[in-house]
């Protein structure tokens, strides 16, 4: 299924066409916040995106392990309506924000918080178009090596980000998805967690139809 997601991401135009004339394709933006390629956050994100393949949504998947996004410098150029003066991969995310109907962020706990790479994205969102995520749906997933290792705080940080943007938080079973895993790929041996990630995706699709 993960291979299928990769294939569909690269042909998302074709996915639109398959939905027939007049049908408006919905767009999901998935962001993996780990700087580690092939990390547990990326795997959880792919599981959460699986239901969107079946539901024929367009999928934009952003892996921060492949991006260079510098931190906000607080210059306030954006407050003058001139956008962000830093030119880097954040441009892709600004564009994806405008196109998406829903967003899922998956991230590891780093010192019981989000990694610097994801915090940079959150801070740089300050320069995005006003209200770009307002009323859109948001899901959150967190992984850490320890039981109670700060996953709840990572979920809270992501939810606070959504709420600050006017986005709506969508739960998996009862909250965000939290997992205990350490080495890259550890999460693959936890089918229940992967199923919770899929449940989050299914809930977002379900809420979007209401
Ligand atoms: C700089 C750093 C800080 C970390 N801090 C925590 C922590 O506070 N709590 C925790 O449970 N795990 C912590 N970990 C472990 C990672 O959360 C864990 O390895 C996770 O599986 C990494 O996710 P990834 O595979 O998506 O990169 C830390 C790892 C690093 C590199």
C-alpha cells in the first residue's frame, strides 16, 4: 500500500481525472516532521494516508527529511504583506496549504517537544496567506522511544498550531495517535498503531463529508 501511495503522489493529476467530470477532488497534505529518512513518523504518516488513496483524494506528502526549511527570523516582512523573505523549501508548503482540505502532521518527540525542523515549519506558517488553514481539518501523530516520553506534548503542540490557524482537530480513536518506537522501522511491528493511523485518516475523510 505504501508503494501505491508513492505511485499516486506522482500522478495526482491522473487521480483527479479518474473522479469524473465535475467532481471536485479533495486534497490531503501530510507532513512528516522527522529529520530522519525512513523514520517511524514517515511510516505512520504513510499508514494514515492509505485511506485517502482508496477515497481518491489527491495526496501531497512532505517529508522534512528531504527539505531544507530555515527558522523564522522575526523580520516581520510578512506583516507588511510581502510574504516571507526567506527563499527555501517552505514555498512548497505555502502552496500546499492553499490547495489542501485537510492536513496530517506526524512527528517524533525531541526533548518532549517537536523537532526543530517541524518548529521551523510552524513558525514560518506565520507568513502564509491569512486564514489559509481556517476551517480545514487537522490530524496529529507522535512517536517517541519512551512510554510517556512526551508524545502527548507533541500532539498538543500540533493541535495548538492547528487551533491558532483556525483549523479543526480530528481525533483517531479518542485523541491523536501516539506510539512508542525508537529505531527507524520499529513501528512496523506494531499493527495496532498502524491501524490507529489509518483510523485517523478514515475519520478525516468522514468529517470532510459532513
Ligand atoms: C534529539 C533527540 C531527542 C529525543 N527526545 C526524546 C524524548 O524527549 N522522548 C522520547 O520518548 N524520545 C525521544 N527521542 C527518541 C525519538 O523520539 C525516537 O527515536 C523516535 O522513534 C524517532 O522518530 P523517527 O523514527 O520518526 O525519527 C529523541 C531522539 C532524538 C534524536
